[in-house]
């Protein structure tokens, strides 16, 4: 006859730690999502890895990141326009300097 062992205090402490840290809820959420997939992915571990990172992000995090992306895209567009303008100015200055060289050579001849 098997003897009943009470719960291991170390295991219980670790379980409470994982629950308190939100690990159990996150894992449960990802595993439920995997279970509810109509077509199971070929690599379940990769699915868990990808979705586990998304579980911890709140909508505020997502909104902040989306705003940052929009800001960076606008900045990139401004810098690209500025770069284009500067290249045009440099080309124009180069052209004018070449023209001066030709005129001064012609004046000497």
C-alpha cells in the first residue's frame, strides 16, 4: 500500500513564486492559445516562444511602441528630405566651383 507524502515545502514555495510573478498565468494563456488553434503549428515550441513574448505586453506598451515607430518614421522621412536637399546643394556648389575654374582658365588664355 502506498503511503501519502504531504506537499514538498520547496515545491510549494516555488509554485507560489511562479504564480506571484505571473509565470503560471502567462504559460496558461499561451498554452490555451495553442490548444485553440484550428491548425496546430508544426513547431509547438516556436509557437510558445513567439507568443510568450507577446503575452507580457500590455496595450499601453503596444501603444507606446506604435507611437515611437510613427515618430521614428517621421524623423526618418525628415532626415531623408534634409539629406536630399543637402546633396542638391553640394552638387550645385560643385557645379558652380567647376564653372568658376573654367571661366578663370578662359580668362587666362
